[in-house]
C-alpha cells in the first residue's frame, strides 16, 4: 500500500457558519471577492453579507463580478489586474465552482508574470508566491473548496483544462448548507451529479487509495439517497446538508485519487459548447462511458461496479447493476430526457471532440481502469450524442 494524504484546507462546515467570517483568522487584510456575472450573489444578499462580515473582521474588500459559468482566461487576467491595482492580498471565491476556480487562478497570477495559460501549458514556472484563497461555495457539486483544481477555458484555443498544484488548495473553506437552499432544481441536479461522478471516477481510478475509497463510497451513497430529495424539495435542509458534505467529500476524493477520462471528454464538450453545464455533459456521457468500460474489460471494473451499486442501494452481484443504479439515479433527479443535441452538439463531431479530450486532458486517460484509445473515446462520445 503506497499513498499520500495532503489536504491542507481548514474546512468550516455547518448550517449558519458563514457568520464566523466576522471573527475567523483570515489570511490577509484586503480581499478580492470573485463572483459570477449572474445576479444571484447580489439578489440573495450573499455578497452584502460577506462584505459586511469582512468589515466586522477588519478586512477590506473589492469585487470582481464578471466570471462566466464556464470561466475563461480573459476574465482571470482582468481580475488579476484589478487585484494588483487594488493591492489585494488574498482572494475569496463566492459562488459555484466557476467563482472559486477563478479565485484560485487569479491567486496564482497576481504575483506571477505572463498569462495564466503560460502556467497551465507548462511554458512558465511559478516563481512567486500564490495568494491564499478562501472558498465559500453556494452550490453542492464541484468540491473545489476541498481540492487543488481549477478549471478554466481558453476560447482562442478551444481548450478547457483542469490545472492543480498543492498551493491551490484553499486555505479556508466555509461550507454552509444554508447558502445552497436557493439553487434552482435543474442546477441542483447537474451540480449534484458532478459531485457523484467525482466520487465514482475517483473510486475507479487506478490511483484510488484507502482514504479516497472511504470517502468515495460514502459520497456515492449519500448522493444516491439525498440528491433526488434535494432536487424535488430544495428547502429540505437535511438533503442540502448531506449533499454539501457529499460534494466536499467528493472534492477530497479528487484530492487523494483523481477523476478519469469521463471528465476529459466532458471538458472537450464544454470547451466547444460553453453553454453546456458541466454536470449535464457528464450525465449525457455517463451511461455510454461506464457501459463501454464494462464491455471492453469487465474484469477490471466488475468488483468496483458491484460495490458502487451496493452503495447506491441496488442489490445484485453483477456489474451491470451499477449501470442500472446510475440510470435510476439519473431518472430520479429528472435528467432522463437530457440530450446533447439540445446544445447543438452533432454526432459527426465525436472524433474531433475525442481528439480534443486527449490533447487538452490526456493525463486523465492514464488513470483509467481500462485503457481507452481516441477511437474508443469517439465511440463513447458518439453514443452519448442524441
Ligand atoms: Fe467535475
């Protein structure tokens, strides 16, 4: 048994715990608060609340509010300029994964020269300090509050790349399920399914280890039980709380194991179709993807598929029971009718998308339990497009 465990984030979890921002030791004196271009952080009063809690804590703040749902490098660099001009010494990501991931990328760039893409592509080495990040998730899905990953797209190159180094773990994450009750039904389903696939992929990855296995199985169990409830009854605090924990736990799975090529394929889809929500792309890929792994090499996935099916409350001793449990969950969260063609994706693009997934996110293919070729990926993507 060989494994590393390193999750240096202080996680403050629980209903109402955002209030502790007023007295919590923070890693700086002036924050850049990063939010998306949507209206929710303002309309729900979260932005004002965070600003006032910071003020009580003696911390100044300014706001960058242009981040897109699929965040782009151009906005990272724009916010970096603002942080430099405003002498911000730490970054707060407030919102979903897009806001928190952007906060991480901004934190990397404030003191380092060049463009963010220079570092993602390995053209430049980080030489200067990365600013600390405080993550305040208002959705249950990405797990970015408990992992070192940030996913940013470059529209010039059609690349959507996940990048992570240990310094990008948030220093503090405040996970307050009360902030999640207002997430609309569809988004609750998409985001919750994203967390589900972080856990499933982390359970299947060839770098899975005892710590990630423990959390992955628990996250799979919780999501199968509570996501359908959170989708139907968004005000159900127990379901929101369990989903918040499942998402953070699945983020810890990403930190100690890894996502596999299902995420590479999804990033290719949303690199070309930025309006496609990440979770929707994953759901569309999932049944063809996990069925293909099973067809190609049943011996490599049989045991873990059966274990995941059991965690999802599906009896049976065949690996197909996991595919059945997956279909049942997709239906229970109201996504059985999801079609990639609704976002304009066409079957003839499968090869191009498969090639992009290898070019931009090829590293995850090396962690797959069953080795996939670009031809395999094109088959899977082709089956997923309807
Ligand atoms: Fe994801």
